[in-house]
């Protein structure tokens, strides 16, 4: 019996090939997108879950009342180790590290690598897969290193390299060999070795090398820039740490830190989702909502076409009933057809996943897991989906068709089976409303991303190239780098060049508390620190609001430059009033004089306001990382070649690895760019599904009204009049959808924009563009389909009845 149901179902699907194909394509597109979104969400939720004892692994984050005082992802240097030593009943283990960028070399291969200088507990605490070496003792001794498989292949072309050495350059311009004690398999995404996406660790050295890298203050309570992790004992709750953390801060830190700092242990499996202002979680919610809506649209379209096309099978139902067919048999027959169609679309989506995932990875910015990597129970998802969607979409037409009167069905006097026009219009209106909201979201996200790159950033990013330099943080080191800078400045291809510790990529170098000279030090304000030379404003073309910038001839250690926000925060709303005023730093005898005030410029993402900024000359604060080159317009490849040649001659100990400022901004706004690409994909799929629905509904409407069209033609109706007649109901549905979609879309996108301190304004133009686009495409599709019926010979249409 079941085999007969399937045979008849398959024959009917083939008989109505057009509608079956439309149904399958719409479902296929919706299901495939939903699967891709689901794979992305699942991969994001798996970050940190593969770590050893993941339910007990926490990161110590910092919450500062004054956000300029520190970073949320780092905390006090000794805190994690003291928690372990003082409260072993609460803390099972800890890991701390300081991330640096250093030149790692072997022979003539000199490359900059991200180096983590951390505790010896790393490998044993998190259970990273070790290919070679002892995970327990690998980082015990000084001048030892653990590397990933990728680094081993890069430098040695093989992985079994335990006992070999790599040379790592310090910040004092010395080079020392580090013995490789372990090789790790390439690491999965995690928040230990890859706390920030831009600096994934690939070389790990022992914390005993802190002095070699100029980090002697690693265990100082004043050091607030150490990434710290703890592993709780089983049964211990995170709330149990509140008292011990408070006690350690009271015993070891200043009143200013105690007043402003709150240390929050965050479960690592949650941290990835919530860091960076919930960026990952917002992306997950946005894409999940889009995926669910598109899938729902595909199912709605399927139901709509199934119900509307049910009236074409009246005589088949009559014949079945006359020869003794029972209602239950008819129910199973129509449900089996629905399930088969859904099954075909679902299997097509599963088969297309490996190919589609490659393209979708470019939109979300990360690789999607291959099908074999999903848990075995995931097989049940498409099976349940087939059954649920097939039954849900086929149930209504099955009940209506099986209940039809056999006499009316045989006579052909029924044109429908109690077809609910309000239901059809409601479902179509839902599709239009979703399509409008998705298009509005895509337009707004696109404009906001363009705003990030096109807004007046306070500096000119055109033709700006930056490259990290070897570090020798001493007076001779600064003098050498300034001499090198001056040699680059002589190149005809270079308009300006500057030496600094920071570039405007969101990675600030630190903070400094300052107060007015003569005032109480307790009134100190924390300002962001920028260490630079006298050419920074020229290279980045930052306007000077008052006073003068560093001149290079009088490197007075007592002179500082502020941005406009810092001057206002210190009580000088008029920039000129700040010039010549004196500042102090708590604990420093130097009296600083404000030499100049610059306009504000964006140093980080627009999710936060521009912070108050204080600039020291690099000669006074001898730390530096970057040379920034302002190239002259023209032949950029030739300019880069000239830089490469000069770099090789002047800095032979390091490779020339450069990045344009636009690339740094793309990294800074990576999530927003991914969301923009995903919104485009969602918008295209939404339009495809809506247009498939319109195509099907118009085709069915024409088929049902073929006699009416013929009569109207006989009575003198024009082709344009018939087109208007058929298009009218879709126009009404679209207008109603606009009334629903506009306020809902406005509320959703307003909420999204509120996460950015600087954002575009929502204008009616965006909503009108989305409406106009959908209206034009829908109308064109209706015209193309109805024009043929309107031009047909009415005699043929009447004869066919």
C-alpha cells in the first residue's frame, strides 16, 4: 500500500512539473541557507568547548568604572597566581601570558610572529594535542619554546623538530636561541591561544623569559595588562571567588584601582560570545533570525502553492471516491506527496552543503565545519524537518481535498476546495513583509559599514601603509630608528613617514593618569597614551586645533600634546586655553606642559566614543612598533617596491610586512563586514523565494481565471487592463506588508545601530528604496506572466472550458 502511495505521488509530482519544481527550488534555497546558518552558529557555540575541563575554565576580565583606565580582557599581573597559591581549595590551576610580536628567525628566514610568554601550565591545563614533546615540562626552563605544526613546517619543512632551535629577537635588539621542547597540532579556535582574532599565538615561550623581553613588571600589582585564566576545583562556584578577589585587591592595590576596578571571572565557553560588546552573540542572533525567517518563508510559499493548486485535482478525487477510496487513504496520498517534495528539497540541500559552505565562509569570515564533523544525532535534524514540514504543509489541503463531495467533483462544478483567500493573502503578505525587512536591514548595514570607512575619521587614511619594526626600547634604539625613518623620508615615493607605538587600529598602547599641576593627585584623570614622533600629524594629516606639535628639534621631555576630548576633560573646552598649562603624573616628579591640542580622531571602533588622548614624544617614552608611510599618489606597486628595497638595506634583520590602513579597518570591523555579506546573501534568497511565490500564485490565478480572461477579451478588455486586474491584489497585499514591515524594521535596526556611538540616521529613503525595489520586481514578474494570457486568443480559452 505504501509503495502505491509513493508511486502515485511521484507520478502526480511529474505531471505538475512546473509547480513541483518551483516548490522544490524555494524549499531547497530556504533549507540550504538555514543549514549554513545553523552550521555557523554551531561552530561559534563550540569555541572553547573542546578545552580540557571546559566547565571549570574561566578568564579573569576587568570592569573599570572609567573605561580609559584599562582593558576588559586583561587584569592584574599576579592575581591569578595568588588566587591559586592562597586559595588552593578553590583554584585548581592558572595560566597567564603577555602577548608580544617578535622577529623569529632560522637561517635567512626572518619573520614576525605572535609570541605568547606564559606560564608552564598551558599545555597540561587545556589539553592541547601535542604531536611531539612532554606537555608537562615543555615550558619549565628559560629559553624554551613550544610551536604549532604550522610554524614547524614554515621554518623546518617538517614537524618532528623537538631539540631544534629558533632565534627570537628581544626588545633590546639582542638575539637568543630558543630550544623547541614541544610541537602542537594546529589549534582549534579558542580564547586562550587566540584571545583576540588579530593575534593568534603560534609560538609559546616560558614566562621565565620576562626579563629578556623587557617585561620585568609582569608580577607587579600595578601591571593591569596581563591576560589571566583560572581553573576552578570541581564543585566550586564562581561566586565563591568574590571574597578572595576583593581581599587580594584590598591588600595589594592602590585606592584608585580598588575604587574603579571590578574583576569578573567569565566562563570561557561564554566569553567568546560576549566579548567585544557581544559582537559574536549579536551576529548569531541576527543570522539565526534571518535564517528562520527565510526558512519560514520557504515553508509558507510551499503551503500557499500546495493549497492553491489543490483545486486542479477535483476530478481525480471524484473518481477515487466513486471506486471506493476512503478518506484516510486520500489523506495519506496527499501527505505522502508533500513529504516526498520536502524530502527531495532537503536531500538536495544536504548534498549542496559542501559546495555552498565554501562560498558562505567568505560571508561569515570563518570556515564552516564539514558534514562528517557534526555529531551523529544531527542526522535526525533533516529527518524530523522532512516529516514536520511535509505533514504541516500537506495537512490542510489533504483534509480539504479528502472531504470534497464526490458528485460535485465529478461534475467539475467546484473550482476550489473551500479555498481560504484570506489565508493565501496573509501568507503572501508575510513573505512580502519579511522580504522588506531583510532588504531594509541589508541597506542599513551596508550604509553603516560604508560610514565606518567613509566618515571623516579625523585623519586621512588614503595611501597610508604601516609596517612593524624591530624593537630596541632604549635611547640608542630610538635614535637608530629615527635615522632610518629619515632615510625613508628621502624617497621620492614617500610624502611623509612617522615612528610610533600605535596606529589607529583599535590597539592602544596603554593609559596614563594625569592631573593639573597644583591640584590634588586624587583628581587624576586616566587618558589613553600615544607615543609618537614629530611627523605623526603630517603622516596621518590630523588637524592641529591650537598650539604646536612636537618639532623634533627640541625634544623636551616635559612637553605633551592632547586631543580635543582630553583638553575638555581637563577643564579646557576651548583648546587654546590649554596651551601652556601644566600637568602632573602621580608618582612622577616631571612637570609636563601642554604644547598643543589636536582635533579628535578615531583610534578604535565606532562602537565607543573617542577617548581622551595624551601624546608623548617617542624620545621621552622610548617605545615604538610601527613606521607609518604616507605614499604619494601614483604607481603604488612601484612605491611599495622602493620601500621594500630600502627596508632590506636599512633593516636587514626583519622582513618588510606591510598593511594599508584600509586593511586595518577591515580587521577592526570584521564582524560588521561579515554581517554585511551575510545580509546580501539573505536578501538575495529572500527575493528568490518571494518571486517564486509570486510566480506560482500568478500562474495558478491565471489557470483558474482562464475563462474569465477569455470573456473579458471578447467584451473588449485590453491586455493592459487584464494585467492591472491580476496585479491589483498583489499591490494591496504589498501595501499592507509595508504597513507591518516599516515600523518593525525601524525598531529592529534602531536597536542594532544603538550599539555604535557613531552611526547613520534612519531615513525614509531607505525604506522607500526597499519597497520600490520589491514592487518593481514583483510587477515585472506579474506583467511577464499575465501578458501571454492577456494576448491569447479568447476562443481557445473559452473552448478549453
